[in-house]
């Protein structure tokens, strides 16, 4: 059985280069095996973007 772990990142959109910073961070996470599954955006109070990621874990003794 496949198992997953999850990660949540927050990117406040307060600087002009924020999207470039976000892309660079997500590229690093992608190289570590993380996959973006959802993004929530809000301009209210400069919240910016919340990104939800997952990656498959290796379970010892897992049966496929």
C-alpha cells in the first residue's frame, strides 16, 4: 500500500520578487520528491499563497 507524507508552505506576497522566490523554493521541494497538490491564494492582509505538497513515503514491509 502506498503511503504519503504532507507539507504546507506559506508564501506572503509582500515583495516584487515573491513569485520568483516561490518558484525557486518549489523547485527545491520538487527535487526532494515533493509534489504540489493544491494552492490557496488570498490577497487579504497580504496572506499570499499557501501551498500543499505530498510525497510518497517508503514503508518497510509494505505490500503492493
